[in-house]
């Protein structure tokens, strides 16, 4: 699950205060240590955002169930110190 999200309530710790505290501590550590990118899943739709100093990519769902976008997955490679992301759509 993402550690935060600008448009969704479905984030790490949404239903457990202790886990929400852990998520906040983890976000703080990632920002403090200048982590360039975080990848997450669980939301059944893709999004890419920066929130609270943490750049996050939420990958889409490969299934058509409860998926508001076309089924897909994300290929990620590192080239020259930069992330290269490629969405790969799954045929119906």
C-alpha cells in the first residue's frame, strides 16, 4: 500500500493507528535519506505523484476486476541513474 496518496484514503495504516504511526516514521526516514522513488500497489489504478517530499508511483492492476483503468503492469529499469517506467497493457 502507498505510504500516502493525494486522492485516496487507502494508504498504509488506514485501519490501524499503530500501522499509521509506522507509515509516518517510514515516510520520514525515506524523505530524510533522500530516497528518489517509492513504488507501491494495492489501489487498482496507476498514479504518479510527489507528496510530503516523497515521490511515489502506484502501479496499476493486472486484473480487470475492480480496475478503473485498462489492465496493465509496470516495467521499471534504471538507466544513467534515472528510473525508466514503461506501462505494459494486457490484452483483454
